[in-house]
């Protein structure tokens, strides 16, 4: 599913609309800013759990931007707004910033196809954090340059997930370590559907 990336409220509502179309339990998986989206979009009864993949998991009254400002990531200066306020990772710094454990070619494909959120999406506060009421799982990327790994660990410490895995991975852990990330998601799904 692709969110509009225009505001946290819009993105959470888009997620809710998709969840409403599914019969049965839903496991939401969020990467990066997508973690804030699933944190805000949990208020449907069929959302059974949440998996965070190197993702923001803000508390009530907290925004992804606030988390990043408290402990800036290594590549913070490589994020730049365009004239319309959309945030882009500078293309010439994308490999080193987002996907240093992938090949230059793989990173280039990601760089030219990246989706840019409005900068204001990172300033929106979460209202009712899903991780306080739903079972959660979390994957920390220890070489993350887009969300400081210690911010990921801080979010983990307060949310107390059922399982945490740390991977020696960039922010693009879904691409650089797909088996480990998939295993975590499958483990969560099986735990939620076990009799």
C-alpha cells in the first residue's frame, strides 16, 4: 500500500481505509516514517499487531521530527526540502545515507524512485500510540544513518515488544537483510494466528 505522504493524518486514514477492506486480522508493518503511520492508524478492531522495521514509534504528543532532533542521525544533513516542502534524500548522498550495505546500483535505483513526504508530516504528533494496546515486534538497524540506532533502541525500551532483533544493517534493512526481516514478520503473523 502506498500512502499519500501529505500528512500523518492523511496517511493514517489511508491505512485505515485499506484495513477496513480486509476481512480477518491484519498485521501492520511499518518502515521508517511508516512506523509513525501504523502507530497512529491502529484504532480498528481487526488490527492484531504491529511490526516496526527500523521505524519511528512515537509516543502520544511526540513526532518523528522531534525524535530525530533529540538525537540526530548520521545522515541528517543529507535530507533536503524542495521548493514545495517535500523532503528528499540528496541523490548523490543516497547510497551512503540510506543504503550503504547495498550495491551502488541498487542504491541508485532507490534514489531515483524515492517517494518524498511533505516535511510537515515529520512534525505531526501521534495522538494514541498503537504500541500501547497492540502486540508489537521491532527490528533495529545498528548501522542506520536515517534514524539514529539509539533512538530506535529508546523507542523499543518503552514499547516493550514481544521480540526485538538487531541487524547490522542500514536503514534499507528490508533490502539488505530481507530474510531476517521476513522471518520477524512471519513470526509475528504466526503468533497472532496461533490457536
